[in-house]
C-alpha cells in the first residue's frame, strides 16, 4: 500500500515535524517506509527521515506492509496534512 505526498512546509521536513511524524508512525506494527528519489528509509527512525533532506516541493511516497498497514498510512497521512507539512499528491 502506498500514498503520495508533496512537502508544503516552508522549512521542509525538519527535526520538529519529522519527530512528530515518527511519533505517530511508531505505534503501528506495519513496516512503514518513506520513499523519495529512489531511496527508502524507515519512517519510525527520526535520523532516517531527516537523512532524506526533504524540502518544500519535494515529492515522497509513504509505503506500508503488514496487518495494520492501511490504518497506519491513513493516520500518518492525516497527521502530515493536519500539521501543514504535506499535501496528498
């Protein structure tokens, strides 16, 4: 399963918002990944998310595999939109 997004925050996905996204993703058992420009990282790892260097306008995809994959994608996607970090592409 996957959902596509575009970063809308002026400062990109920097430490504070990335930390909030990781916090939302962590409780799920699904394997969650953030994919951009051919690189995939664990969405439950703050350092991995920050290593992507996503700036305003960057496109990325969230992927999920596992028993609660759909719920995880919906919840994390909603958090990204509600916090003004990204919009669905």
